[in-house]
């Protein structure tokens, strides 16, 4: 189990509790500390404290230093958003690296109340009022029903001296203003315990939301008349979005209009969100205005009626069905693809480190690891967005770019080298998408067609000493 440890009371309490129960639960702990480099000497002291505590408990610790201010400016995010993205990315990457089944984070009852209040202010639906889950995918929150005061009492009783983040005492961030200003005002003005009230609200909302999700899943299967090249439709409307899917040609979902017309509005909205996620892999950027457009199409039922959504998603009414699809292979889409080619890019890879690819709104992480076992790399499968290479074969300049004339490639497990163009033809990659596919290259030799195969020349073998891990991440569709 990987556990995020900042050095503050919440994560120190969680680390101490899980360490105390590790033999009983049969778990092996791996701590991860993210130094956001926001508070200079204070951040360094947090890192040193966490390191000393993990050494005392004999828990392995992985430390990551990330300049969050620089990351936020580069990606156009708030510091809060950038910090959260950096944390969960590192937790997930390290969990996969050590083979951890779970990632434990230290959100507590007060955090839950703050999250629900922030969602309430933004006008969230019932899923937002449910707040955070005890478990969402690999992430678990064992302290979610424990009050912050109880956590502080536990630390004191256990002889722990956690660090206090001075930035939590300032009203610079929205969450801090909710905690330091809004909650005390409500408690004083209305004689209530707002944290307890919001926590109860989240519990009731989560229960109702779960039931509505079950109903929506059943309704979606009933409405579904066809799916082509889409994702498996097993995602609840309120669950976090999957990673954006590769929007290839002819990816579409067809829903029966008569069935949609029978649905309660609360279920209809969820069914439409499931359809969007089924096509795109994510509902990021799709808001209530877009779902209202889909609802109007379904209610209208006029054949030929259309709507355009973000990320090249389209919807149209055909004979008795509402189709939602990606416009890669529509008549207008083909013409647009010919006219609009992805801008050329050619970027030197940072090894180890993170390389941004602005043209694709993506980034690629690299790290150097000790060789594990050849069977381990054989089980991974060379077709994902995470790959492993023989580092000694790649020590000269590596670039990430899109295709060029005279590119050559020796696909994994193939007998000979071929032109990259021939590989694209053999694998039936549409012509209009070929400029968008990122490639890892040395000069004109392809190391990895990202999302497809790696080169057989740079694979990990029994003679490999150092392994270069590459992980490609898309930020948006």
C-alpha cells in the first residue's frame, strides 16, 4: 500500500495507524512525500521530518520535489489544482512501480465538509454533495469519518509531533477561506456544528446517488441500441472520468429515442453522461448546457437535427435513435482533417524528468530503474501508454515528435525494418491521424509509436542492466 505523507497531522496519524496495524492487516507500506517547493525552508523541514519518521518506523519513503508554482503557470492551473494533479500522478506512478494494490490518503471529516461546501457554492448536483468516497478506484480514505480534533488528539497521545503547514493558516486559497472564515461564521451565527451537518449531508447524498447510479446503469443498457469502437459501458455517471479514450474513426453510441423519452429527468441526464463517457472516455469540458442540448434533441426527435459538443463530439437524430459520436469520420470531418494538420513538433526528451508537448496538450515522464526480471516486462504488453526500454541503447539524444519523411521502424517481434508509412498502412491508422501520433525517436529511427508498438531494437532483454521507463499522459481530449 502506498500512503501519501506530507508531514502534517492527518497523514502522520494515518501512517502511524496503518503501521501499527500492518501485521494484523498483512500490508506492506510505502510512503510518498511530495515537496511542492512552496515554502522554502519550511518545506525542506517537512521533508526532513517525514524522512526521519519513516526511518523510525522502518517504512520505505519516496520523495518527489516539484515546483508547483512553475507547473501551475505552465499549465494554466491554480496552485491548488497543480498540487493535486502532481500528488495523484506521483502516487499512482509509484504505486504501479512497487505493485501496490491501494493508495491511502488522509482526508478526514473536516476535509469532507469543506469539499461539500465548495461544491455547494458552485451549484453542484447530488454527486458533488456526496463529496469524496472512502474508496474510489485504487485510492482509499481510511480517516474520512474522523474529525480533525480526534486526529490531533491521537498524535498527542502517541507522542507524535507533526508539522504544521503555515499556508493552511492563511486565507489565500478557497478551501482555507471556507475553513477559516465561513465555517466559524456559520457556527457562531446559527449555533450549529456545520462540519457535522455537512458530513451527514454527504452521507445521505452518497446513498441516494448510489441508488440513482444503479438505476441509470440499467436504463442505459435498455436505451442502448448500438455501440461501435466505444468503451465498455460500466461507468456510473457520478464516478470520476476515465482517462480520455483514443478517439478513432466511427466511435459512436446509438440510443433509442422512445426509451429515452420514458426516463425520469434525473435518470436521463445520467444516461446521456454515460453515453458521452462511453464515446470520449471522459466528460471533462461537457457541462449542463451541452447535456441540455442532448435532452432537447431527444425530446424533439426530428430526424436530421444535430448538435455540436466540445472535443469534436457530435450528436444527431436518425430514425428513432439519438447518435453521439466523434466527428473523425463524418463527411465534414474528413475534409476538415485534410485542411487542418497537426503542427509539427520536435522536442528533446528530458531523461529523467518531465517533457511537455504543448502541441498535443500532453506530457511524458521518464525515469531510470534497476532491471527487475524479464518475465515482469513480458507481462506488460507493448501497446499501452507506459513502456520500458533498455536504457543503455538509448543514451544518445532522444526526441519526441510527429512523423517525418524517411522515418523507419522495426516493430516489436518483427523480423525486419520498414518505413513508418508502411507500418501505419499495415495497422490501418487513418491518414488524417498520422500527424497527431507522437513518436519517440533517435534521428530517423522510431523507438516507440506511442499508443502502439515499441521498436524491437530497444526492448528490455535478459542482458539489460538499466531500464528507461516512459509514461505518456494526455491532459485533454
